């Protein structure tokens, strides 16, 4: 049995283009693997609580993993450990990741738990797995007159820090333009996903 961890954080929730496209991917996986499971992590409802002084003290004090202050962090890391595929629907906010996703990162990227410090730098402790990131934006961050994109290199680096290096990005751009532009973008991304084996070929 395979398990996909689906992480999403758009304030539009189920109406977001990235979320709906991710659902198409999950349905494709289910059609081809009747035993496939999905762990869904909605980072908007309920929102993760901010890191507090207790968590910071546990982290800097090298508290053991079973310390109660790490309960939420352990749960979120456990979701990664129970899955063998990751699907992330990620809107771009101000050229970078949304605050909700950054908070998830701060809980799952944890020293001595999801990465270890070494003389060569941080070494990931989690298993690598195919990871698909659907990046949605109202503007354009690929092609002519592209806006800055600090999201992609950051997400790639931070996932590699915990051991996840098999990461592929797909870009849903110009979503606040006219309906024709949005439809063209979605069709192009669907073609990419079909080539990657994540959607069926059209009948």
C-alpha cells in the first residue's frame, strides 16, 4: 500500500486551482492503486500555533523527542514518515512561501530529529520520496518579464535538508488574469503531469 501526504495552505482552500489540480492527481493515484492512502494536512484550518518559548527551550535544551513540547512537531514529522509520496499545493505569497507553510517547515525541520548536524553540513534523516509541488501565483514567475521567485529554491533546499531531494515543481501562473489565460496554464500543467505519469492521458 502506498501513502501520499497532501499538504495545502491556500486561503481559498477547496476552491483553489492548486488544490483542485492536486485532487485530480490523488484520484489518478487511487484509480491505479486501490489500496492507496492519503494523509491530508490543511495548514489553514486549523492553523498551526506559532512556535512558543516552551518549544524554543526544548529545542535549544536538547530535550528528548518524547518531551510534551514536541508533541505537534512529532505528529507532523510522523506524517512525513508514514508517507512515501508528498504532494504540496503551494500558493506564492509576495515572491515566497505563505506564512502557514513556513510554520509547518519550522515544525518539521528539527535538529537531531529530521536532520543531523555534520561537519559537511545538515544531513537529512527522513527517507527521500517523489514530491510534487504545485506552485500557484496570480502573476508570472517564469518566462518573459518574470517576477522574482524565492519560493522554489527555498522549498528545494529546505526539503533537501530533511532528506527529500526528489522534488518536481509545476507552475500555475497568471491565475488572476482572464479565464483564457488560466485555462491555458492549467492545460499546460496537466500535460506536464501526464508526462510525469501523474494524470491519465485524455481519452
